[in-house]
């Protein structure tokens, strides 16, 4: 079976960068002021904008959740790998 090598020192900075850049995503709606209009277009634009920012916020939360899950999985993998390695070393003695 091929060996899986995980270099945690390379993965951790990537996950931290993902977390930082995700946090920098602007999910604050802009405050565009429209003049009074009887057209439904303005309300439609506002509705679309709200949905857009809601989608960005959900995307941001999803990215952060993925980052947390990946980090937890990597930590678990490294711990198990170290346990197995020490178990094999104990068997050799």
C-alpha cells in the first residue's frame, strides 16, 4: 500500500491564509440610495442585492467550516500516524 505523507508545516500556512482571506471577504451590503420611483426595478435590484450578500455570507461560512474540518482531519491524521509509528517502534524492540 502506498504511503501517505502529510507535511503539516506546509498545510497550516495555507489553511491560515484561506481563513484570513475568507475573513476579508466583504459581506456588508452597500448603501446605494435611489431616487423615489414607482418602478419595480429599484425594489427588484435591492432584493437581488440582498440575496447576493446572503449568498456571499453563506459561502464565507462554508469556506471557514471547510478550513476547520480540514485542519481537524489533518491533526487527527498526524496524531494517528504518530501513534502507529510509536506502536511499530515498540514492536521492534
